[in-house]
């Protein structure tokens, strides 16, 4: 009886160990920051349309904006707002240019640490630059390759005094959304619709000469 009970106990322990191992297996293969950056880094350039709502403390409704985004690895980023008024923010390396009407203003990004962090959050994500992201933010990835979320919390105290957190969502190598929560309660939500790359020209029909 003692021997039979011991055998049953050993068998039960093996079953429990196997069950725990089976349940834990997905955690060992969890989608992480290096995998996400690998997917994003395959996109060397891109264009998208965006719509944005800014929720400002004390105002009844959101402030709406829309326009286009474009980037080119490793460090070019352009945000062109078309509504409610036309204005452009263009970043090339450490140079930021703001344009509205006939007025242009150019400055060095590293002279404004708060703005530099925001630019690097978007630029680093679009180009898959995980090293830069981790320099400015504590990064947490959740989800899977086909539907992921990247949560960013500022490391820099000057940026943290302005921005509480950022949440970027996407699918594969595409960024589809950006949500920012500001210190004081303001919040902005941006939806991004990437433009499809131009399709290949259709081949000429058999038996017809190409003009």
C-alpha cells in the first residue's frame, strides 16, 4: 500500500510539473522590445495620415487636428498639419524646423530636452531604434507581433515634468496609434493610417506591343 501510494504521488508530481511547464511556455517566448524593434527597423521610410484629438483640462470638447506624417531612417521625421491650420514640424538629425505661413524657425533639438525626448520617442519607434528609446524612456512591450503595445515612461526629469506617459500601438512594422498623457491632466490621442506602398506596374497583356 505504501509503495503504491508513493508511485501514485510521484506520478501526480510529474503531471503537475508538466502542466506548469506547459502553461509557462508562452511566457518564455513572450514578445519583447528587441523583437518589436527588429520588425520596425525593416521599414526604412514611410508615409501616413493622422488624426489627433487633444483633450485640454478646462475645455468641454477636444481640439482636433489632422495631416500627414513621413519618416526616413535613420533620423528624418516630418509632421505636416493640414487642419485646423497648415504648419510643419521637420526634424533632420539634431535640427528642428517649424514652419507656419511664410515664417520659419530653426533650432537645435538638444537645446530643448523636453522636445528632444518627444521627438526621439516617435523617431526611435518608427525606425526601430531601441537603444535611443531606452536612453530616454523606461519601455514596456505587451501583446504580439500582429497587435502590440509599447508603453513609455520618461527617464529624464525635465521631460517627466511635462509628460507622464506615452502609449504607442501598432501591427507588425506599422505604427497605428500614439497616446500621450501630460502632467496636469491633458491628453492627446493620435490615430495613424499608413499609406500603402505603390504597387508594381501591371505587366503588358500577352500579344500586345508595349507602347
